[in-house]
């Protein structure tokens, strides 16, 4: 028996030692840790990691660099008033003429033409043809006219200064592949294209294979006619466990990880040969207050309905210090929901001021009359139900804010819940949609390229969900008709100077509603193995929008 | 025996039905599977309405369950896009129900559930079966070895080792193995083991790559079971080798090897059948924690992702599959038991 055991032990040890690393040599391969396997390769149906993959295989008509400068990709040039590509019609509506760059080919050799752009337009206009991220497109686009194989004209039904970034035209999907599917099935939702078969794109890489549960492999697209890709192959490796993603980078199994949470900065930075950097995010975590939809009644909140209480609560929290300590040094606190470059120079901000917070609460009539440490009024204790998702940084924020609020006699009940409960629809008794909360921390994305709030569903007076109309998103019951009017005007004002002036007024009206208070703009973190990738400015030039982490992947190059 | 089997199958039907119904209801009340679309301004409320109609999410709970079991072919669901009281378009149900083999469509994978399970099940069977075989062999070896050397230094070391291993949660054991054999070995310049997936992403999908990638997850799965099972075998083995018939065999001059492996081990292994029978269904379910930690593309990995994303169709189909497997293998265990031990009768 002893001999047998010795034999088994020796055999296991030898197996461990002798099985070496087997890798294909001679080609440059970039392995990116991918935290979530996409359900389908469908930019029309998924808003997360499926869309991101299109950064490798597909390109838009135009894009923006980190300095928010627009540059053409599929378009021959950026339409503008100066070159006649953008005109204001007699009725005031905006019309854009786009010329495609000549010679572009899909990865199967077929030419890219305006037929592809028309296909996308028709898909966007008809909800029965597929589950598409339509945004405003069907609401603001009036017509789409193909002039020839390289030119089309899109006409909006109103003045539309954001035509390039909000409801823009696109030529994203190959009509010659998907039109037959649409004709046969009436929808492209079930096209095998989305499952990784027969995928055709126009980008620096082309789809090669998808091993379900393991990885997606992309190879250089020989028909890509812009900046050539430097890596021969890019592999998106699915690793869903946070700790193992870190281990995989340290073990050399992946070269790049991204989109990990802020609390892992130190762990990633400690790995030898790994460089960490961040890009400013467009998702702004904020405190949202239920001001006008108390327990879903549509009535003012008994505590937060009072502007004095709202200001007191915000002044009791040192948001600048929390962002520095919990997120990262240098991470700022957003003053408004729209991007910083559009902020009014005199935009108000409630600084940390405990004395003022106490004074405001006293003035509002909330005092600790029974000496239990929590303020009360008319027999009601000031205890707020404070929700967030189970994302670690948000739960950390909750705990710290609870301490700050305790200091001024405001109690909180911390309630971290899964995001599908917090964001569930009204009919599924979603916490936000039904107004069943007092405070909440979460992020909603703004348009990084526009001064318009562009979210009437979330902020409009008539958008509080109820049993008759459950589709609105304004579960916190904010309402300021002047803001609604200004925001609508900002969205439709073409003159840039006038537009910015209106935007500044809208921001102040938004501030006056007092239900949204920025905490930090969630940065996107990246970690690179510097022995595998040259980390220069081209790599870090990741653009400004939410889903373009790899829109400059063609500039990434091997370290050796 | 035939009557007994029929009785057990009939008893199992309501049991499986109740389990399935409970899981279905729990998943349905747990949250909105389309909530992930709520934060994206590019997804209009209209598109959520269309998807909700397509998946029948606004149907009453009872009807959702009935449709899931019997299908919703031809059931029309009107969608009022602009909330003006008029139907703008209608979705028509196409599901045939689980009684006709249609387990519905996974909301997140947007594929038939059976297709999704078919993609992950083979990988789980490979990992689970390997771990299972390793567990049985090493448990027997260690259990018998410890029993034959009761209270010796070797036995005491094995006892201590098994208690430590058995008391360790699997995720901790897995992370310790990763730290030692993947991270530290690499730092020390030794050949290290991979931490994720079934193959090296840069390499070929060869057998030796597969073996290397299986070592840590198999070890994580097997070690804790080996610790428990080997104690069990040690105890039953001790009971058998101290019995009269073994003393008789030894007194007749039969060799020790023959006594141990032919007479003692055969009878000592009988209770192992119960252990194996109880654990076999869980080969199908995959090891949720181990597969997640090692990014092993199996049923556990699929299940945890489905649960995380509230993919009710996938979760309920998965639970139904495991419930059926548990019932089947328990029945099989009873039958095998009767076959191995003629004293057992079920009539």
C-alpha cells in the first residue's frame, strides 16, 4: 500500500512538473479579461458586453476622441453647416447629408453602401423588426432618403443640434446578410448572426469564433482600410469571478482587465509589471431623493419634500472627502447631471457644512424632542430608508453617509438590494418606479456630448409612473415645469451660444429641484500587463462615450 | 421490485411538480429580468414593453406557470405603445410547454433553454465525472490505508489532514490552491497551473492543456469529498476487519491482501453505494462555486449567471433537471442496493 501511495504521489508531481505551457508562437495575441459573456452579438438588443464587442468589429460613421473632438470613420467628412452637410430647413427642422467614404468593404468582401444605412434606419423605425436600442430615433427622425450608393439624407422632425450623437444615422449592420433574415422571419432577433455564425463587420478585427462559456476570438480584418490593427489576434476571455480576474492577470493568462470596481485599485497596482490607469466615466453615481412621490402616492415626501431638509442632508455629507478616500484621489464631485464642459460658471453647489445642516433642520422644525439622538417632528422620527445596489463602492458610500447623517440626528436604514429589484419596472414593483424609497444611490448615464439632459422620461413632471401609465421613470416625483420647458428648448436650439446659455439656466432649475446630488463620476479602470501591451496615449485614448472602451483597438500594439 | 419502482415513480411526480412550481414562483417574484435595461436611455420604455409582451412577463403568475407547462402557442398579447387605450401591435406566443419538451427561451442568452443547457452540460460532466472518479479512488485508498494502520502516526496525520480539509469551505480551498500552484509557483519560477477556463486562450485545445486546466478545479472538488468519504470508509472498514468472518478467513491462512481486498473491502464498500447514489445527481448540476471561480464553462457557471440575471426559464429548467436526477438516482441506488445485498427486499 505504501508503495502504491508513493507511486501515485510521484505520478501527480511529475504530471505537474512536466506539463508545460503550450502556446501558439509567432503571432501576436492580446487576451482581454471579459467579465460577462454577452448573451448575443447584438448591438441592437443588448446594452452591455455584447455592444462592447462591436468596438473591435464594427465602426460608426464618426466617433470622438478623449478631447471630445469628432472625427470621421465611415463618413467621408463630418457634415457641418460650413460644408453644407447640415442645413436648417424652412420649417426650422434639421437635415443632414452624409457621404460615405468610398471603397469600404464588409469583412466578407461586399461593399458598404447606403443600403446598409437604410436597413438600420428601417430597423430603428419599426419596433416589430427587432429589439433595438432606439433611443429618441423614431421620435425625432422624419425621413431617410438614399441619394446614391454613397450618399444619404436624414431629416429630423424638429431642430436637432445633437444629430451626431443623439439619434444619429448609422450603417452598422450588413443589409446583404440581415435583410434576407428580416424578409423571411419579420424580425432579426433570431438571426444566427447574433449567435456568432456568419458574422460580418467593418472594423479592424473580424469575428473568428465563439467558444460558449470560454472566449471569443477575433482576428485581423484584411479588408479594413484605415489604421491597421497591430495584434494579429484578440481574445476576449470570460472570467466572471472578480478575484480570479485579478489572479488571471497576475498568472499571465490575460493581458488586460477593465471595468473593475474602485476598491481593487490597490490590488491591481501591486502586481509586478502591471500598469493601472483610469478614464473619467460618464455614469455619475449620485444620491437621489424621493421628493414628490412618497410611497408611490404622488404626494410630497413628509421630510424630503421640504427644500430645507434636502439642503441640510446634503450639507451634512462631505462628498469631496468621501470621493477622495473611497474612489480615488482626484475624482471630483459632479455639480450637475450634464457633463462638466457644459456647466454654468456660477452653478451652485452645497458644500459640506455641519453647522448649517443643523441650523436648516432646526429651522424646518426637525428637532430631537425625545432625546433619543434622532430628530423628530409631529411624532415622526427622521429615519430614512436608504437604498442602493449591491455594488461594493455604493454600499461603502451608504455606510459612510450613514455616519455623516447620524452626526446631525438623521437616522437611516441601509437597504442594499440587487439591481433588478431596485430598477424593476412599476408592474414588477420596482423600488424606484413605485417610489418606495427615501434616499438611493445609483447612476444614470447622461449624454457626454450634449448640454441637454435628454431624459424627459426621468425628469418630466408627467413622468411619475402609476397604475394608469407605468412607463415613466420619474419615481422620485421631481417636478419643475420651468426645467421641463428649458430642457426641451436646449434639445432643439441649434445656435451653440444660445443653446449653452439655455443649458446653464436649465442646470440651475435642475439644481433647484434638489432631488439629485452628485457623488462622483465612476471612472473606468484598466490594468495592463506592460510586458504584453505598449501603454501609450493611443491605448489610453478610449473616447468619451459609455460603450467605446476599445474603439481605438487598432492602435494597441504588442510590447515586443 | 417492479411494483416498488412504479410506486416510487408515481410518488416522484407530485414532488418534482411542487419543487418546480416553488422555484418558478420564487424566481418570478424575485425581480424584473429586464431591469438591466432601465438605466440605459437608449432603451425606450416602448422596447421594454415589447420585450415584456414577448416573454409574457405581464401575464398573471398562474397563467405564466400554465403557459410554461402547457405552452402559449397562439396566445395574443396586445401592446399599447402610446397608452391611448388602443392596441398598436400584438405579439403571439410560440412556446409549446415543458410537457412537449419546450423549456422556453432564456431571456439573457436569447436562445432555447435546452440549447443553452446542451452547450454547458458536457463540460460539467467532464469535470464532475473526473472529480467523482478521483474522489472514489483516493477515498478508498486513503480510507483503507488509515483503517489498516489504526492509531499509527500515518493514521493520525491522515486524520488531522482530513479534518482540516473537510472543515474548509470550497471557495477558500480553491483560492488557496490558486495562490500556491498558480501565483506563487509562477513567482518562484516553477511550472504553474492555469487559473481559468478549459484551455490556454493562446494555445491549442489539446488534451494536455485540458488536463492542466482540470487539475485545480478537480482538486478543489475532490479534496473535500475525499476528506469526508475516506473517514467514512475508514470507519466501515474498521468495523468489517474486526468482524468474525474476517478473523475466520485469517485463521484459514488466506493471505492478508486477499482478506482485505476480497473479503473486507467488498462488504465495507456497500455503504459507499449510498454516498455515490446521493452525489451522482450533483455531477449534472455542476459545482457552482468551483466552476465560477475557475471560469469553467459548465452548468454551475451557467446557473450562477442565470440566477444573477434572473433568467427564470433557465433557472427553473435547471432545478427541474436536478430534481428529476435526484429522484432517479435515489431510486437507482435502492435498486442497486437490493442487487448487491440479497437480504434487502422492497416487496
